């Protein structure tokens, strides 16, 4: 902990001048941090903890002590603060005789950190430099995600798969954030972040197998298409019950903290996800427990057909972080360089300072919500077109690569042709592979399956035998 604290002060010192003007909201040291500092200087206790292996009971004792300290502060509020000041947990509060209500928001909306403008032109040098190799790799994966989405979407329209969800318009969010993380950082996705898994090495064939639910699908055909998950890639399985993954990420982060693992968890969610109770509980829990988690909100303007204006009246999501005592930043979600820098800084802060960070990326859901939706029923074609063309994150990044001399039209033609071939091949292969055995439906939950499951299995087998034409070919136990 002594390590975290000394690092914390250094990181804050370095980051403040860099990011302070960019809409990052820095907060005073929390009461818990000051208490640790106090304890550290008094007894060296925290230093000893940091040096040795994890000592859970002692750590819990420290947290309990903090609560006692808060209660003590409350007890002495009459005496300790003096007439003009209330010494309240978290810091002194000044008294005023003005009957002033806080306004509903800041006079000006929180600024949005951006490095690349729409023409792929650098607007500042205040970003984490990336090599030509990494930049080209990021662009290749953004193009791969675009190609996968386009072709898989068409495959659903052709009736070859039953469902699909694209990340169109959010390619920079997917790939640039993934590039700024490490494999050790567990990912808790919503459902529009397949690019993060792609970046981590899940192959096009594995994506196709999952969408076709064939016997090579690592989810054994039990999940809806596009509900990927992979232990190998530290990517928790998608659950489309909105925002349920957010508290899970906090729990995982807290576990990383307890085990002193040099990593943070990250959870992605949409603007709609922030309208759930889970989001608020998770943010508060992470702040209080100082969990190393990155909350990555993809504010894409819509929660299916509900625009953000009908969801909340706050200045987006970024201000909610501040309300919970969490460092927060607003980023241009269509600017890969800005996202990469913000996630790199957030990761460093989360790990070295052992605290949560919130990122709100402003973007636009370029496609329909899913293949079950027709977004032209509730938003104009012009609006969609403007975002898809003028704000496209992939072409913006490409323009920058070209200006740097790292990309050209020949490379582009070759890449696009190759990607199309690879995705089509993956689909053709996946389509030929038989479905997993029906018996798989009944395994992997119970060590000893209960009798009602056995009964259901018998009933299903009988139904298949009686009505074979009602089931796909090769669909047998
Ligand atoms: C708990 C819960 N409530 C409602 C739904 C229905 N639903 C599915 S997606 C969605 C919108 C989510 O919007 P957002 O979080 O902004 O993500 P986006 O689809 O825009 O990426 C809703 C309401 C759900 N799946 N789970
Ligand atoms: Mg949304």
C-alpha cells in the first residue's frame, strides 16, 4: 500500500498538467487514502503489508478502522470544526447563510478529449505516441471488425444465422481501448465489444463457430449468436441483460486488489446501461472499496429506440463519476488516438493508485440496434448517414495513417480483399460443421444432474425421434 501511495502521488503529479485541461475531473484524496497515509507515517504498518504477501485479515481491520474514524468525526462535529466549519467524514464543510441550491449542472458541458479531427489531422501533441507498427495493426483490426460485421450481418439477413449485433461506428472504441489494455486485465463486456475479443486473438473462425452454434463453438451452442466468451482471452461471456456485468467487473477488480495482481478489470456498457441500478451500485461500491476497475461507457446516443435525451438530464455520464467520487473523463469515441491515450492513462491510474476510473466515449450507434431492429423507424436516414460518413472512426484513423506515410490505397485494396476472403471462408467452414450433441444441453451445470433434468432429456429425445423433420439434420443425442 505504501507503494500504491507513493506511486499515486507521482502519477497524479504527472497526469494533472497533462490531462487537467482535457475535461478530467480530479478529486481531493479520499478520506481512506489520507487515513492510509496517516497510518503509514505513524507506524509503517501499511509498508509492511505492501512488502509481504497478502494479509487479508489485517487489511480488513484497516478498513474497519477507517469506518471507526468516520464515526468519531461525526461524534465530535460540535467541537472539532469551529463555528464556520463542520468537520465531516471526507473533509471539512464550510457553513453559509446563503440559501443556494446547486445548479443541475455546470455552466458549460464537460469538454471532450480529442486528438484527431474529422480529417485525420492532429489537433495536439498531448497523446501517447504509438509506433507505425502498432498504428497499422490497430487499423487492420478496425477494418477486420468492420468486415466481419458487414458479412455476418448479411449472413443473418440470408437466414444462415439467427441473430447478430454489429459494432458499426464503434470500431475505434473497440480496438483502441483493447490495444491499451493487457491480457491480464479481465474484460466484462456488454454485447457491442466483439472487437476487444478480436484484438485479443479470438479468431474469425471462432467467431463464426459461435454464431453458427456448431460443435466447435467454445460456448457449445448454448449462447445466442454474438454472445461470445473466452477464458483464454480473459473475456467474460456476454450477457445481454443490460449492465449486469458492471458489478461483476467491480468484484473482479476487488479480487485483483486483494491478490495484489498488477492488473485492472474493465467493463463496457452503453448509455442505456447507466439507467440501471447495477451501474450506480457498481460505481459507488468501486469508489468506496477503491477497486482498480475501468468503467467504459459507450455513449452512442441511443438505447434501442430511446434517445439519450429521454434517458437522463445530466451532462451525459461523465458527471456521474464525479458524483460518486470517481476520476472521470469524456473522450471522442470516434478518435482512436484519444481513446488509446485515455485508456492507457486510466489503466495506470487504476493500478498504481488502486482506484476506479470512468471513461465516457461519445459516439454513435451506426447500425441498427441488432438484427431484430429497424432504426429508420425512429431516427432519420440523414442523421445515420452523417455519423457513418463524416464521423467514421475507421476512415478518420486511416487518413491519419496516410498523412504519416504508413498507409496507401494499394495497401487498402489488398487488405480489404484479404479480409473479405477470410471472413467468407470462416462462415463457409462454420456452416458445414455439425451442431453439438443435444446431450450437451444438460451438462456442465450440476455435478450430479437432478431427476427433473433427466426427465426433460428423455422427453426431448422422444420428441426428436417422433418428429425428426421438425429439427435440424444431425440434431441428435
Ligand atoms: C436489464 C435489461 N433491461 C432491458 C433490456 C432490453 N434491452 C436490450 S438492449 C437495450 C438498450 C441498451 O442500450 P445501451 O446500453 O445504450 O447499449 P447500446 O445497445 O446502445 O450499445 C435494452 C433496453 C435488457 N436486455 N436487459
Ligand atoms: Mg446506447
